[in-house]
């Protein structure tokens, strides 16, 4: 007797496809937002950025790169990728809240962190339901 894993049901395949489409659209959005800014920062020194204030942008860049890493992992290991995506959301949340300097600015949090948390949580929930 072979130990074979039964193929996933059609509802699980559909759920995984929906999560991947949502994650891919989110990745496309982040690429359109972050890559031009990264290229601009690499090509020229921005005079509007204070000498000691560039670390918030570095945290956002690190959060974006962690998100890319998590997105790549989700194609092979959904649980690991989901955990990395949630970590990326935490980095983005921290960078936006620190940059707000005590002011309640929820728009960057809502635009960047919430979708990351949602995609990461969906991958984790999908893994949980699948096993």
C-alpha cells in the first residue's frame, strides 16, 4: 500500500486560487507603488529628506522586501509564506505608526498593512483548514 495524499477537493483548489489572485493583485499594486520610489531614491538623493529622517523609508523598504519574500514562499509553503506576510504587515504597521510621530494617521496603515495582514491570515487559515 502506498501512502498517497488525496488530491485537494475542488473547493480547496478554488479557495487557493482566489487567495493567490488576491495576493498577486496586491503584489502588483505594491510593485507599482514601491519600485518607482526605490529607483528614484537610488538614482538621486532627495533634497526633501532630512539627513536623519530616512530610516522610516528604510523600514517601509524592508517591509516591502519581506512581503516579496513571503509572496514567493506562499507558492510552495503556504503556512511559512503566510507567517512572513503577517511579519511584513507588522513591519509596515510599525514604520507607519513611528513615522506618524504620535498623530493618528490610519490611511497608510489601511492601504498597506491591512491587505498584507488579510493575505497572510488567509494563507494561514487555508493551511489550517487543509490539514
